[in-house]
C-alpha cells in the first residue's frame, strides 16, 4: 500500500479548512490533491481530531496484524487436518 505524502495532522487541517467555507476545487488546487482524494478523506476522517486519527491508524495496523496471524493459523490447521486424514 502506498504511503500518503500527507500526515494525519495535515489531512485533518485540510478537512478543517474545507469545513471553513473554502470550496473543494480551491482546496484541491492549493494542496495538489484530486477531488476524489478530498472526498475519500472526508468519508474516512470527517469530524475527527488528530488524536482520533492516530488512534484509528494504530487500530487499523493492529487489525491487519491480527488478520495475518489468523490466516497463518488457518493454514496450519488445514495442514494438520490433511496430515491426520491420510491413511498410511
């Protein structure tokens, strides 16, 4: 996954600027982002503070790590089941 060139603090600041009455086109032009990126950020980070965004990021990282562990465990269980089901 590509890392964003904007930090969480910058994203929240851009979104607060958009809530201040500046049009979306002006914000996109000023910061060099697309309309799609701005609306994606609005959907994901709307109404959040910097601390909320950081917490969201840590929870997403932890969730990804747990999904990886779960997948590895499922593969081990399948392997054990296959090994035990074979008759020698």
